[in-house]
């Protein structure tokens, strides 16, 4: 079970994170930031609801295993939603940065995010 929750969920989460980037470019690239953040928040609430269902053990009562339901919660869907939330910030940052300093600014912001544990 430990292998499933760490390995397979991470693998599927990485793939869904990539799918999140593609979906953002295809569907949400033209949305304004306010709408995008609201949609991202609502999807995250739904994904967290799956985790609450696992905690309440309702998935077992409905006939679904913990492993199957875990894939729909924050462990996997959270990666897609994380990309939805991250992409507008990166796009906004790229528009605000002076020409020629894009890589430096991105590296600095990435360092701050890693230092802050975001």
C-alpha cells in the first residue's frame, strides 16, 4: 500500500499536472485572473471533498476502495488545480518583468517559493 500511495499517486499526479498545463493553455488562457482563481478554488474544494469522504469512510459504504478514491482527491486532482493556480501567476509575472530579465526574475521567484515551502 505504501508503494501505491507514494509511487503510483506521484506518477499519476505528475501526469495530471502536465495535463493541467495543457488544459490551462487550451481552455483558460484567455480568462481573467479573478475568474481563474475562483474556478481554481472551487475545483480545489471539490478535490478536498474526496479526501473528506475517505476520512468519513463513505467511499467504502458506496463500494469504492480507498485507493480508487485517493486518486480523485488532493493527491492527484490537486496537481491539476495547482497548475491552474500557478500558471496565471507565472503569466502575470512574465508580463511585469523588464525585457531581458525574465530568466533572472523567474529564478529569483522560484527560489523564494522553494524557500517559503510553497
